[in-house]
C-alpha cells in the first residue's frame, strides 16, 4: 500500500536535530544583547522601566520550537515529557496556547476522574498501567522546589463492571487480555458479588469483573494544576489566546499508484489574543493538536479534510464535542466506603464522592439521545428517565436518593472507533495529534504525553507502541474498536 510507505517515510528523522541546530550560540548571544539593550534604555528613562515602556507579557513569543494547541491535561503532559526528555536542558522552546485560562469548560476539570485497566485493547490497558504508576508516584514526577507536595486524593477502590448473559463471553475474553497485560482483575459470579457487596441486586447479572489494584479515581483539577505548575518551572511558555490560522509550505509528489498528493509543513501559527482583534504570528517547527473536543476544528484550519472525497487530503479528523452529564446525589443508606466505581449492565455508573454519603454518576446517551453540544446546560430529565431507574433497580437504597447538583462536560469523541488519535498527520507532516480518547483521555494522559514526545524527539514510539492509533487508519478503514467505553 503506497500510504504505508509514505507514512514510514515521514517518521524517519527525529526533530531533535533541528532543535539542536536552531537554538545554538547565536540565539544565546542575541538574548544577551537584548538584555544589555534593555538596561541601556532603562538608564536613559528617568523613573521609567522597560516593562512599563512596552509590556508584552500577554503576547506569545515570536518563535517556538513546539506549539501545543490546548492547555488541558493532554497538552500539558506532552509539554512535560518534551522538557523531561530533551537532550540538553533548555534546548526546546515549548509554547502552550489555551483559549480558556479559567478551564471552566475544559474536559480535564469536568471529568469524574476515574482510572481503570478494564479495557479490551492491549494498548489502552498499557496506557492506563503506565499512567496509574505516574499518578501514584505523582510527586516523583511533578514536585516543584518550595511548593507543597501534590495530593491527588487517589482512591484505589477499583472498578466493578457488571455484565448480562449476553455480554459475559466478551467480558471473559477482555479479562484474559487484561491479565496478560499485567492488570489485576478478577471475575465474580452473582453469588460472589452478593457476598462482597450485599447492597447490590444481582438480578440480570451473569458475570462481573473487578479491578483489585491500581483502579479507582482521583482529583483531576489537582493533576491539571500540578502539571501546569511543573511545566512552567521547566520553562514552558503559556499564552491565553486562540489559534486561528496556520501558514504552511507545500511540496507536491506522486505515489507509486499515480495519485498526486501535497505534503504540507506548518511554519507559522497565528494566535488571536483574548478580547482583541490582534493576532501574533509564531514561527515553529512542530504543532501538537491537543485541542480536545475542538481538535477537529483545529485540524481543519491546517487543511486536513478539505481535499477531494476518497483521498487522504479529504479525510477529516473525526473528533467532535459530545456532551455528557454528571449528577451528584445524597443517599444516607447508600453503599459504604468499600464501594468501587460501578458500571451497570445498562451503562449507568456511579461512585462515592467524599465521606458524606454523596455519590456521583451518569450514563452515556445512545446515538439517538445525543444532546446538543452547543452549550453545557444540564438535562435533569435525563437523570430521572435514563439514569435513576437502572441504578435504583441495581442498588435498592438509591430509590430514596436526592439529587444535589449536576454539571456537564465534553468528550473529545472519536466518531470512527472511540479511540485516541496519536502521532503525525501523513500529509501535514509536522502536526501531531493527542486527541480523540472519547472519555478516557484524562486517565491516559501521562502515557500519551510521553508517546507523543518520543515521536517528536526520536521519530518512533519507544515506551508503548501506539501505531494502531495513527491518523492513517481513517483512510485505510482500519478500526481499533474498544468494547469497554463508559
């Protein structure tokens, strides 16, 4: 297949060579001259300072080696690993562009914060095993001098997935794969379920799988802030603004089958400043698309998906925002502190929230029930009609629950196969993706960030092989289907 040859050709050389030559002595000399110039101007301005004369701290730099579009957990993880793995300290200049500095609509902060290894794909299991080690040893990675240690409030209570007779064989197969990859997961019969969790009604349950180690939930906001603080200490630059345009150069070539393709390389990113019509051009060598639910729009700005139908240039990034509701309720007689995160046969789920007999949960809607993603309004009827009935049937104590609050957040939903998109675009050769995880991006972010950094710096995956998550699968029609999407 000519595309495969093209794909392998584009990943040959690491970007590290470019970084090493670009940021050499000439750049350092220029920085020194600028510093001296500032001092001279300061000396001839009575009472004035350089910052007051021309404060440009709100602007991005004119040049960066890597521009990361999206400052959520995935984007910050890529930034962290780029700096952690750089050959020489300070050799890579990384800029993170985030349009919402409050993170009020960011998927990272609105997540329920779960982490599990109970997936069907080996790649997803490996990603979560790597990430849980990162999270459980968070201060070995993200500690900052003179700052208090991070407390992710990791609760290792596990995941409990319930299956009907129809899904029991698939669950058994999944658990076999999970164990082969090193996950500690056990199968439980209805009788074993009732013995360990007497508050569960096992009617309609044929089998359950239970994560005995390294599963549970944590504080996503703490991880977000911890990553941001750490990468800033490592020299990563931040800019509040929106990427509105890419300037590219093009090369035309022909495949062995005679198909004409255009290879693009982005060399400038336009960042529109917040509350302004101004934009700042930023020269760069690499762009990381970690824009979450909006990464499809960012890809389109680079011309991805704008070509003729049926061609690689016409294949869009199939990632779009999907709204998901999370409800919090109080139930004095509900499951105790030993309760795991439970996923019912209906798809509804819940877990404890804190120590005061509070719980949170929800359910992914069917395709027909998908709500309007144009806002983050909560549909409370969805809880009454689709979430509460199956949960009250499964946990009889929930018949008397009282809803306290609710919120909505976005999945970066991959409509093709609900799995992540990682690595470079085959034709826009210096745009790399870290998106499309459809609800499990937060828990896998530490591992995905490392994978993308390895590709950028070394030209290949080193820790976990995520070749099946490359963009080219959309053109080839090769779905990597994950059966355990919650």
